[in-house]
C-alpha cells in the first residue's frame, strides 16, 4: 500500500492492503478505549472481501465508538454527524465495502 493512498483509491486495494487499514484503525481507536477483548472476528463485505477485525469494535456502543474514532482521528471532529457522513459518502462511493451483515439486515427489513 502506498503511504499516500487517497480515499477513492481504496476501491482498487488488495485484501492485504485493506487488512492493513483495518489493523491501523482498530489499533488507534483501541488506544482510546483500551479494550481487552481482542478476539478476532471475520468481517465480510459485499465486494467479496473477507477481513479480520476485533470483537470489541463490533460490540462497542456507537456513541462511545464515535468519540474514540474522533479522538484517534481528530480531523473527523469537524463533521457534525459523522455516522450520516459515513453512510452518505463512504457507502455510496465504495459499495464493495458495505458489510454483508448490514445488507442482510436491510433485506430482512425490506422483506418484512
């Protein structure tokens, strides 16, 4: 992975480079939360990616996680509604990185 990989370049990353991004983000955010639950969890994405994350990241309260993410990456603090920005920007620009769990949840809701 190039040190100056741009946001939109993520579309073309190999799984190994995507894993490096996840590892970096999880490490920086966990430095804010200090979770001891480092149990590995497979993450599946619409584009066929299978990556490894940690259980604590997936079960942490959303507000607590948002605070930790913003503390780890201070430039994100200027977004007044970070979750909405992620949905509007990231998921629309990078549909292959939509978690399959999220897609399945929306399909269940749609099908009643």
